[in-house]
């Protein structure tokens, strides 16, 4: 209903001029004050007091108490270095997340210079005339001038989930969402002057829920840490029983603990997730939470929209049926010129139909400065505007005339109408409109024929006569005269068929969930390759109420569900989840929000989607393309595999670092300690970390989408078997062999003392063997099934550079006297160095043999 509320000072119904808006725009524009990033000092301090850090600080304190200040200082340096590294990664991840959020601009429809246009929300100024419709986020504080069935979700401010009706004179607050209807409103406050800005501090107290990946990582971390402390304690007790002095026993107990604690695990995971999110952003997919990257890789069922996701969302009217005959339209995009084929009577009837259709449309076709015609607003309504121009109605302007009553589109009615000067103009779904027409003879059959050709069908009707002031939509939309049917073409997106085929290879079922008719939905499903012999065509009204029955009915690849109500999507997501599926649900409308939140991965459209959908989603498609979802799933699987790669790498090296302490303990000190605590610390920080980071950047395997997604934990039996029973023991054996290869030729015998120089050279050989083993281990971990030499090194140049740096660090630690003396080692003799270098081929061969044996076990017998 139109009210008599006036606009703000200096504002007319033609809106501000661009010059006036530019003059009024404050520095910084319409940006809400946001909480500044945490202080770098606070972030760094947090990295120095977490569970791992406290454990190591305690070890450092005990080292000082035990009279080993050098060890205490070294452990403290490790804690600080690890904290700095973790801080850098978290800081970079936060900055990356902020940059990614900026990839989805918030656009607002305004009236300036007397014409409707879209601007960035940051450019709004006080007294701007703003047009709001269902799905929009309110970008500033407004006062309603004119409203048509306007209802607003104010839960952000009030906590009440029930939408609130708004009429002329009522305020709208920034941050709220329009869920129904339309309105024009004037801006009353922007940026820091809005109501939202005054209560923004409330949102800072909300803690983000932990994802399954975060819970799994913390489980792994705490388990390994408890084991490290436990094994260290056991080693200390065993050493004491075997006669080891208390000081030496404490030394190796601390070494055992440090050797097993994976100091670099969490920052490595963070970097891997952040890198994956950046890669996806380059592929037009915005990840709103880093942990969602891994969840994507576990997706087993995708529920996708049709329009804009499987199709191009570039509507064009190609056929019009009227009682006077049919018209064919051949044009390009939204351009106003086209070839119109039909009888004179049919063309005249099409003109009348087009005139009526644009009266109840707000979208329109507009020419850009470059000369291209684009859709402003709803692409379907822009296509109707283009049709009006193509049938010689140049003066027709889309939009509700001033003083008209408007009954906005409702997803349950599936139609909308405008009443003005005694005429009601209406458009909507054929089955919704035809039932209200007085003489729709033959129209239902024509609608079915158009839909069977894959066209989206729209019915246009009108009626003349008075309309009571209190009449609602149901009372107004009766006794209609059918003007005709419009067949709109929305071609399938290029590459959708290949993307759907990749889903099937990956064991992911796909269902189409759409509000279109069954005939149209099935035709598009067949054109894109979504339709499968196992699939079903269902209507929303046919869906069973029982969740178990619903899940069983839908759990088939290629299912098409048409004419769905908004609440159906939520039920579908929950029913499939109850059957064990990890569900990705796409959506673009305001009513899709609950389903997007309920799904394991909510996927919103970044181009054609509403702000409500984008806020509720975990993933935003910046190109609205279904193939981008498949790319995101591929990257998610790659991320999961990379986390397992560097977990294997870490655990393997921990076995090699632990073994010298175990041998020292078991022999009661008769075999000297091959690696000291400082050497273990330098292995963990100086040489171990860079290859682990490079493994986190391993590109996706070409076979990552072959077969169903992995349904296992990050650390499972196969990973532990490979790290603790194959790679780790081999690397540890070579390290001890290199150590003994220096000791024995020098005349050492079991239990005898060793000269300091000889022990330093032997320890250098063991240290070099572990580093060489790391070289081979890093390349072996790139694949769980293929030998390292069958994985092209060029596909991960970061790993090559990491190993090159590691080699440089090894030389420095062995040959630079101050560093070597601090670590208690020196360059080993040729024999020891040769045995150490043998770690590379031995580890690689052992890895290849284990993979070949595992492949034989998996191969079916007979």
C-alpha cells in the first residue's frame, strides 16, 4: 500500500543526483565500524601459552633446575620460534579471510538522476532513495516511504525469528533482511550512526563453533602429547632401574618428549587450509570458514538448483503462445532487436501480453557503456522487458507505476500482480494462474508442450474492475483473462555435463531441487546429463512427511524434485543426513537460508543469490556455476590427503628421533646417545618443517575424484602402520647404522667410553642420516600407492626447494663450527657419511616395497 510519507530533506521520488551523492559521501563511505584485528602482541602471546607451549616451558624449567641451562635456553628458543611461526600463519590466514570476504561486493538498488541503478553499499549516503525487495540485506538505516507486503527479519537485532511487517513511516535497520515484499525507503543513517553499529559489540562475544576437522586435530594433538609425556616418563624410570644417573635419565626423558611432540603440526594445517581457500578463490569459490575446505572433500550428496547453477541464468523469451496464435522470437541476449515470426494478430496479442508483463516486473534490460545489454534485477523480468522492446513497445518501462497496489511474488502462491487504474496485471506459474482464469481452453496443454521442450513457462493474465481497499492477493487475483504463455530459454551452462560425470566418478550423487514444473526440470536434467535411469521425478507435494521414508525415496542419483516449497529443502537436507550422507545444498533465495545452514556444506550463489543465502552459506560461488562446486570438492579431498601426508611425515621422523633415546635407555647407557636433545630440536624446527609445509601444498592428484570420498579419520591404522612400522623404523635403523659405522671402526666396543671427537663425528653421521631420511620420506609421502620415482617432481616445486634448503641447513649444522659445537656434532668421516646417504635409496625402496605389498593385499584373489 502506498503511503503519504515524504522523503528525506533534499530527496525527491527521482532520488538524489550523482553529483549530490558524491558531495554528501563521507570519507570512508558507508562502512560499519568493525572490531580491529587482535593485537599482534596478543596473538603472539597466545601462541606461547597453549597446551604444547606450556609442556615445553615446563621442560625448559626442569632443565634449568637440573643444571642444564643450555638445554633450557634451547627449549625456550624452540617455543618462541614455533610461536612466531604459528603467529605468522594465523595472522596471514586472518588477513586472507578478510580479503576473501571482500570478493563478494554488497550491491544496493537506488534511484539516482531519476533512474533505477545498482551501486555498492559503501556508496550510500543519507537521503538516498533505496529500493528493497525480498532477499536484500538492508545496508543502512532507512525509513519506509512505500511498501508492498514488506516483511523484515530483524533477528540480528531483536533475536526474534518471526519476520516483522513494515509499512510507510516505519524504520528499517542496517543488517536486517527483507524476507517478503518490496519497498522504497530513504536513508536516514549510515556507517557508525546506524543502530547496528551501536550494538555491534554484542557480536564479538559469540564464539565460533568448532568444526569436525578442528576437533579431530585437537584429538590427535592431545593424544600424541600424552603419549610423548608418558613414554618420556617410562624411559626415565627404565633408565633409573638400569643404573642410569638421574641427570642423564632426565636428559633423555626430556629428549623423548620433545622428539614426539609435533610442534609444527597445527600451523602446518592452518597454512594448508588457507592455501586451499586461496586456490578456491581463484577458481570462483569463496570459502567463508577455512575448516569447510576439508568438509567439502567428504561430500557424498549434492542437492543443486537448476536456474543459474546448471543453466546460464541468461533468460530469453523464444516463444509466446496467445489465443490468437504463436510467435517465435529470435534475438541475442537482452538486446532490444530480434526477428519476430508470427501472424499479425499473434504479434498484436504478444504486444499486449508484454505490456502487461512489464507492469508487474521490476527487472529490466539495460545497455552498458561498452554497448552490451545486461540484466538489472531478475533475469526473467529483464527478458520480459527485452520482449516488450522487441515487439515495438519502446515506451514501456518495467516497474510498478506510482499509486499502484502491488501483491509481491510469494513462493507458495507462485505469482505476483499489480493493480492500477482499475486493471490488475498478473504473471506467474501456469498451474497457479490458469486455475484462476475464466477461459484457459488449451492453455494447459500448450504449457506442457513448452515445458517439455525445456523452456521455463510463465502465464500472463489481467482483469478489469474495482478492487476493495481491504482486498488481499487471493481476493484480487480472480476471474482473470489469460493473455498467453511465455516460453523462456535458459541454456545449460557449458561444462555442466562434464562436471556431473566427475561427480559420478567420485561417488557423489546429485539431485535437482527446483521450483520449476516437472516437465521443464526433467528436460533440463536430460540436457545436462543429470537424469539417470535410477533417478525419480517427484513433486514437492508428493514428498512423504516421515523423515526416514523421505530419505529412502530421495537417496538415488539423478533424482529431480520439482515444485518444492521453501521448507522442503530443509527437510530434504536432514533426511539425507540421517542416512549418513554429507550433504552440499545450493540455494540463492531468502527462503533457502535454513536449508543452507542445516546442510553440511551450504553453497550460495554469489552473482544471482540473495544476501540472506550468502550469509547462511559455507561456500559462495562467485560464478554461480555447478562445475565450481566440483572443483571445491576436488580441492577439499586434496586438502584432506595433504593433512594425512604431513602427519605421516611427522610421525615417521619422530620414530627416527626417538630411537636413539630408546636404545640408550634399554642398554643402560652402554650404547652412547646418538642424538642429543638440541639435535632433535633442530631437526624438528630447522629441517623438518619446510618439507612438511611443502607437502601441505601438494596439488590434487588426477585420481583424487576417483571413487567415493574417504570415510576415515586423519590418523587411522593404515597411516600408523606406514609411519610406525615401515618408514619410521627404516629411517631409524639407518641412523643408528650410520652412528655405529663411525664408532666401531674407531675401536669402540659395547659399554666402553668414547672420545668426545669420535662421538661428535658419529652423532653427526646419525644426524645426517635422519635428514637424508627426511629427504626420501618427504617424496615417499606424496603418494600412498605409487613409488616416489613415479610421481613427477615438477608438480610440487615447493618440495624441491624445501629439500634444497634442508640440504643447505644440514651442511651448515655440520660444518659451521659454532653451530656444530652447540649441537655436539661435526662432519662425519666418509664411511659414516656414505651410510647416512644410503637412507635416501633405502627409505624409498622400503616405501615402494610396502606399497606393492599393500596393493597385492587389496587385489581380489582368484
